[in-house]
C-alpha cells in the first residue's frame, strides 16, 4: 500500500497568498481613508452650515436694528413735522392775537372818531339852528308851530336888524333883478336864513301886503332847507327880517 503524502504549500502558493492579503489590506486602507475623507468633509460642511445658521440671527438682529433706526428716523421726522406744524399754528395764533390786540386800539380810535363826528354833528345842528334863527346879538327868539301843512314852524327873532342900504330919498320897493333894492332884499334874506346867495335858489320875491313889505321864498341848492322870509323897510336902515317860516315844501309857498 502506498503512503498518502500531505500536500505542502509551495513558495509560489505562499507568494500568491501574501500578494492577495496585501491587496486586501490596501483596499481596506483605501476604504478607511475614503471614509475618513467623507466624514471630514461632512464635518467641515456641517461647521460651515452651522456658522451660516449662527450668523442668520445676527443678520436678523442687524436688520431689526436698521428697521428700528429707520422707524426712529421716521418718527423723528413725523415729530419734527408735527413740531413745525404746531409752531406754525402757534405763530399763526400769535399773529391773530397780535392783530386782535392791534385792532383794539383801532376800535378805540374809531369810537373816538365817532364821538368826534357826533360832536361835529351837534355843532352843525347848533350852527343850523343859528342859521335858521339868524344872527343873535340880543333879544328873544320865538318858535311857533304852524297848522299850515306848508310851514313846519315860524321863527321870530327880535335881535334882527336892518341890513343897511345905499338908497337915499323916498324909498320905492323895486322887483327888478338888476336893481339895488332887489339886491338889498337878497342881503336881508341871507342874513335871516344863514344861507349864502351862491348856495341858494331864489324861488320868489314879491310884495308883502304893502309898498314897504316884501316876502322872499328860497331854498338851499341841495334842497334840504326851505325858507320864507318876511321883510319890512326901515327908513335909512334898509330891509329888516321880521319873521321867517321854515317850510316843508316850496310848492304853494308863494
């Protein structure tokens, strides 16, 4: 019987086995290195993401602060505008108050002017009464109400005097408008009424019931005053007013 021999690996087989083992080790080392790179990459990228995420709140915070500053600026501008408007309103109110205060003296001055005008009116009324009554140098003035619708009242002034004359000799009443006697009649009428000849219309001058009496009817050119004056001749003295009617109208007065 032949003996069985155990096979022993040859050098070639040993080399092959060692080469295979080395390759496997190299592959494993490569895989491990690759894993290390991958893990390192993930860690690095994760850190970057974390940094970016960590920076976002800061960015939000900055944005919030910016908005806050902008809001404060807007509020400041609004407050400034509001303050300016308030200042303008206050200035306008002050101006109005100043105007009112400046008007107060003006109103007082107006009152003074009105008082002066009233005083002037009173003086004018007195002058009017004097004109209606004629020049008073003494004597009495009598006013008589009239029942005649044409006559408002009748005035008799005992202080009236003759106006003087340039005529001599026996007097004859003349109604020629170019005569001296006519002009002296007008002088007596202006003396009694207080109206200047240039300021009145001579409506009529006629006989007063006798050769030495005349009646003259006149009115002011503004039609506000109407008179009928009764005249008498005084020897060497001229025509003298003896009575004057203040008329409501000149129609039917002569």
